C-alpha cells in the first residue's frame, strides 16, 4: 500500500518517513537542531516547493524541550510558535490551518506531530476536508494518503536509530528516507535512515 509521507508519535518515540513515487532522490541531513529533507546530489532539478524542508526541529520552550516534525514547511512555524510559548495544540493547529493542505495535483495533506520532554505527544493533519489535532498516549500514525486520519500503530523502538530504521522498514511502498526520535533522560536523541 502506498501511503506517502507519514509521522508516528507516542509518549517516548517519534518518526517521520518520506515515501515518494515522484521524487525518490531525496535524503535527510542533520544541521544544528534540525533534520532537513532535500534532494540527493544526483537528483534531477525541480522547482517543486514541496521537495525540500525541515522535517524535524527540537526547540527550547518555556516548559522545556519539544520536538516538532512533519512533512513540509509548516514544521518551522510550529517550532517557532512552541519557542514563543504557545501550547503544542495551538502551535500545530494554527500552523496547519494557516498553510493548509498542499496545493498540488493530489491536494496532499500536511501532517505534523510534537513530543515534549514530559512525554506529551500530539498529532495533527490538515486535509482538503478537515483539520484534526489530537493528543495521543500510544504510538499513532497519520499519513498523507490512505491513512490520513490518526490511528494507533504497533511501533516500538530501542533508540533513535531503531526508530528511524523501523519507520523506514514499515511495509508501505516507496520508502525513501526516515528520521527517528526518542525521549531520553538527557533530552532528545535523533537519527537518520537514508536507505544506503
């Protein structure tokens, strides 16, 4: 089944995976406190605005560290609102509503999740027909296609590397790259799986 890009979030773990039929020549790179999706060196040039973006950012908020992740440019305003002290629900809802679903040929939903250092997890999506933002207490998935409403998923990971690999290896078609995130006593740990 092809579900496109997806996020998974639970009280201890998070993951984001790029699955793509149209733009498979992408990878995730680490820079500062962000993970960024972008074209590989051998990717054909494109002016598609949805190909490159920060997919995960960890920010300091008035309440502590929080990770924000998702499938597009909305990750940055979510992270910025969190830094300003917005509650996670408001940061996700306002950013998704402001940027709306992607205006491409498929009306691709935007998906996002947050996880704070107390284990509070939130997941959201904006589709052509709905805005959904939910607090979750078990691993939950939302994808751009087919599974575009949050649903529980069996997702366990021992460390960020395992979270990225587990997301990459899920039996959805056209895996390109993945990011993993776990909450530890020392803060968040992230990892990248580019399918090398």
